[in-house]
C-alpha cells in the first residue's frame, strides 16, 4: 500500500481493484503550487492505464494534458515523473520551453487564466510480472515457493491464461506432459520461456515442435536448460538458478522498454 492509499480509503479501494485485475495505474500528487491555483499541495488522484483521472482531483483542465502525458511515460518505463505546469511567461523568464526537462522536472505550459504554477509528482503502479510454473515436479514446487519473495505473482501449474501483466513461463514438467506444456507456452506471447531439462532432451522436443509447424525463432528463444549455470544440484538450488536468470531477464525487459 502506498502513502496515498493510507490517506484515502476510497483511493485504496480503487487502487486494489486495478491490482486485482492486474492493470497498471498511477498516483498523482500535487507537491507544490505558486500563485493562484484551484488545487493545493496534497491533492491526489488515481490515473488509469490511459492516463486519465479515475478518482480524485488535481484542479481544473489546466493540468490534465500534462498529467496524462507524464502518466503515460511513467507507465511505459516504470519511472516516477515530476511535472511542473507553469505559465508561459515564467517559462520564458527561465529560458525553458514546454516539454523541456531540467534537473528531473518536466515542464508544461499552463494556459489557464489563473496563471499559477502546479508541480505534480506521478508514481506508477505496475502489475507484478506473472510467473507461470508448469508442472508439479520438486523443482516446480521449490520455484513456486521462492519466487513470491522476489515480487513475482506466481501461478503454479494453472496453465497459461491471458493477463495484462508481463508473463514469464517456466516448464518444469520433467517428463510429464513436456510437449503439451511447450506448445501452450509458445503460443502464449510470453516475454520469456524456460525449460527445465537437459539441452539434449530439449533438442529432441524442439525437432518435434518444428515438425508440428512452430516457428523456429520462437523455439530457439526457449532457455534450455533453464537457469544460470551455478552448479545447482538440489531442486531448491535449481529453483534459485532459474529465479536468478528470471530476475536478469526481467531487468533487461524493463531497460529495453524504458
């Protein structure tokens, strides 16, 4: 729960609804005002995936466009945004144009008659990445227990389902329905697929997948064997090696999208 939610029960309920649906949203808080402004510091709002205000208030239409643009940027790259909606004459005095970013603050023009300045902090709240663990093997069980400690929403052996969150799949069937699991994973659009098993075993399965018409590039993208090579032996150690690899891949995805 964020500080904004502690201060508003209604805001917390709306935020939880977005979390339950695994949809991204953002909080916007006015942190500073100068001159005449409708809203004052401390005013808050919850913004939907499209950057529009769902709940709360940030004043009139003077800030709406700038907030929406900043929210969309925050939801895209996962980084908070600080936007200052400032009258055009004050921007000119500072030698700043609308759209410029200076010392971490992005400036926008306030064209409203009030001619006040409003600084707004926007905090993105992105769904936890979904880790689908296919299989009921000891490795699958160890991974399902370990991953939530590192902020993964784990779906153990529940199949691949549509979701708004980024989806990563680990196939730990280990001989019990390997082909069905691979076929399901390859058609899921997942960010990353890993297969628990030897390279030789996967090569055999890969040939069958190719014969079945699956895209060769998608097959080649499967990480097999799963995990980083740390000399893991026990199911818990193998799960740790897989999770380390998943964290590395997740960070790379965030950096690429940012």
